[in-house]
């Protein structure tokens, strides 16, 4: 699943998007509330908050490698690494 803001896009791989443990980790880690637990306990990306991303990497650190991507739309779709 991917949600695009004006400047930032956030993507969560479908293979892990339904994991309630990951949803809790992402919800707890993000300082600007980009993530929430969806119905059925999966990860939900809150589109209204995507452009609030401060590029802190906490979501990347809280998830398995490659499961979450933060994409800088203003920088030719560069990935936050």
C-alpha cells in the first residue's frame, strides 16, 4: 500500500501490512502519527499526515528491512535510506 502526499510518499509492503505487531510498532514509533492500526489490526497510513514526515527514520528502524519506504517526491522519488 502506498499513500502520496505533496512532498512525501509512504509505502508499506503488502506482505507485512496486515501484521498487527508491525502496526503497533509503527504507530508507537512515528512522532507525527503517519501510521495507525486499521480495522483487522493491519497497518494504515494516514494520508492527511504523510507530508508531516520529518524524515526521522524511526519507521524504518521499527520495521523489517524493505518493509517500509519513505519516498521524497520533491527529490526525484529518492528513498530515505
